[in-house]
C-alpha cells in the first residue's frame, strides 16, 4: 500500500472519530495512531533518532 493511501486512511479514521465521537475521540485516535507508528517503526528496525535529524544534514553526506 502506498504512503498516500495510508495517509488517506489515517485522515479518514481521524475524520470519522472527530465527527462521530467529538474532539476527545479525535485526540485518542491521533495519539494511538502515533503510538502505533512508533511501535511499527521500531519493529521494522528503524532508528527513531533519524527522524529528528534535519534534512539539510542528509544532503551534506
């Protein structure tokens, strides 16, 4: 599945949560989505410190 399709699904899930459940449901879905993303990245062996590095440092290498 492409990144755009995953982004669309995540946006739709947040939209449904916000519409039917209100602000707190939206916030809960958002937080749990971020937690799931972090766990998934760790399971794939990604180094989360790479996400904090500015992109300009990547270009210098």
